[in-house]
């Protein structure tokens, strides 16, 4: 089923002028891990993808049937359901599921629906000794076996041994719990393999969830997601960071089920036609005024090494000496991975995990979430609870500087949707290399959903 | 909020005014814009909307909370799914 793409030769392929990402790694003050030396550029063609993927109800319905009902998807962190009886409600495209910690410590997932007349079993996350429906009181044990039917003399048709909650496939990876609504799906291990191999070194399971922010965005879920899948938009959307970001020097790598965009920090954009001073690079990184004082970079040290050194010391109280094992690139660059279809963990201590999904059954609105993972000392802190932003609340009000950047992305989203509804074009145009992750996502969608 | 210059146009300054507008200036010319880059007054009639979004966006104490890395953004909102 999978599409095979031709490999590109990183030495000869078409690329942006300026330093390459691999050349930047050569200057690193620390040993660069093998995972950053991987290069996997692919020739995936230059075709357009239909605008209807974002605007048509019919396409959305196909997406639900062929993708959301079939694919492995991230639900919650293991430590959000750490005690027996803890349950988490996961909703996708109008369907609801319950992820439950059982008495024996296993994690199970069920459709969030009572087998009597269909009410949601649990509308909120929480803890309960059993799964009792609030409508007529049908009840199941945490392990999904039937426990009680009030006045069961009136249901002679129900065989108690055969009235369990249907179980869905569940898997965990690095503290993330995945489910698949398809009981006959392919194994998770194959699905996650490419990503898992590359994340071994970073071990995100050792990090705690320190923030979780969500907001409904007025656009198709892919409009929101794709805003975070390339760095090409930085010149238009985040101009203030061009002096300290190698936007179009990003390295994009494509594997079967995952892809990544690595964007270097502490280097200036090749789109600027003048030499950027080190001071201006620091100002752009730290969001300082055009004339603000900046720290002095020691003689012989480059900006990337300097920024990495500072960040290592900020991280050290929480992360310990592990910070010394991480090279400058791991500290300073954006290592933005995507596991198809909608899970986006960043590498190293970047700590960001994005998730994008349809908002209920609406193909014109999406739920965007940002989860932040962070290192800790001593006992594992309780996972941060989800914080829903209202329509008029900014991302910056919850996430500070990072949220300010999202607010610029969010500023585009409803206008992209409105433009897609208005365009006379049949397709969206994507670049060959810089937007390769978006292209890969669409090829995957073709594979799962169809043209 | 710091005064920034546009990387593609380093002679042009963007700053947040006390009444919440963005003042854009170049030499002796100036213009005032909303936080979404809509022209309000002044001779400069066009500004980069995204730089207005940036300069007008004040995270308040959220920046400090994030730096402290704690789980301080608590769930003060109810879940709209319910
Ligand atoms: S330049 Fe990309 S959408 Fe307009
Ligand atoms: Fe962005």
C-alpha cells in the first residue's frame, strides 16, 4: 500500500543558498549524535493536492471512515491515568472513546457508549470504581466485563457473559497512550518504528507534562496542522525571527510513517540580503528591542554555541548533567517530528508536542493542542491539566513567548480557510523540498483516504 | 514592548503605543495601526500585519510561568466538549 519515493542525493539536490544544516553541525561544540546526521530527502513529485480536501464535506466523511476510524492515534499520557479507575475521554471526528486504567494496571480502551441505549459512559475525565451509565445504570467493570444491569429480569435477551464493552487496540510509547478504533488494525510497533528508533536517545518518557493548552481554530484540521509542518512560512508569518533563524536552510527528512523538519537557530535567514550582526541575532532570539544591550559572546565562540551554553545552564537544575550530553543543535534547533496522521513530538528538550484534529464533526474547525514536556528532579510532578482557550484568548496568555509565535500562525488560519473556500484553483501548490513534509502528509492521505 | 525593526526593511520601526496601537515610523513619516495591521491614521498607510500581531501581543505573566516550567496553567476553563 505504501508509496515508494525516489531518494534524492543531498549533495546534488536543489537547495537554498547559504550554509547547509549538516555544515552547521560540523561547527558544533559538542559531539553530534547520529540521529542528526541522518538525511532522507525524497523526490515525491511536484503535483498539486485538491482544495476539496480542506473544504468538502464529502471528503471529510471519507477521511472519517478511512482514516480516523482506522489509524493509530495519540490519546493521553500514561500518567494521566495512573490509578485504577482513572479514565480519559478521547474524542475524534464526532466519535468518543474511553481510555481506562484497570485494577491490574493495564490500559484498556472502549467506545464511549453504553450498550443499553447508547449514552456516553463518561463525559468527563476522572476516576471511578466502575463504568456505570448515568441514564439507566447499566454498569461494567474497569476491565470491560459486565457488572450490573438494574432489574435484569427485564432483559432476558442479554447473555451476561457476552455483553462486555468492545475492546480497542491500545499501545504505549514513551509515556504516550495510543489507540486504534479499528479492531483489526496493523500492529502499533510497525507504525511507530521509524519514530521510535530516532527518539531513543531523547527518551521523552522521562519527561513530565508541564503544560497542555487547547483551542478551537476556525479552519480544517489540516490547515492548522500544516501551519506547523514547514519553516518556509517564517518570512511571511514570523518576520521578527528572521535574523536568528535559518528558515530556508531547514533540513527535511521523509521516512515511511514519520517525517521531520529541522530548523536551525542562531543563524540568520538566507532570505536577508545583508550580513546580520551577532548582536542582532541575539536580539531576535531574545525578543529584545533593536537597540537593546545584549550579552557579550566570548571570543572564538559562535552564536549557536553561546545560546546552547546559556540554555544548558537554565535547564541544568531540572535536567541535571544530561544537558552536557546534548550538542548545541539539540539545544538550539527545532527538531520537529511528525508521526502520521497528527502527532508532532519535538526532539531533545524542545519539549513541544502538537496534536491537531477535527473539532467534532465539523470539517471547518479544528482542535489545536500544544503539550509541553519538561525534565524534573525528584518525584514526578502531576501531569498538567488541559487548559482550553476561549475564542478571544491568545496562545500567548497561556504559553508566553512560544504562544506569541503561535498567535501569528493562528492569525493566518481562518484566512487560509476562507481563501481556500474562494479560490478558483483546483489544487494547492507545494514546494518540492521545503514543504516536503506537507507533501508527504498528503501522499499519506491519498494512500489512506483516496484522491 | 520593545521597539523592533522589520528584517526586510530595517529602517522601519514598530512599537506599541500606550493606547494599544502600533506606531510604524520611517524617518519623519509615521502611521498608526491596529494590532492586526489595519491602518488607523498617519501618512504611512501600510504595515506588515504579522509584525503588528507580534508587537501588539503581550503575554503578561505567562512568560514567567513558562520559564518556571511548572504546571501553573491550571484548568480554569471547563471542557467545551461536555
Ligand atoms: S504565500 Fe503561502 S499562502 Fe500565500
Ligand atoms: Fe509558525
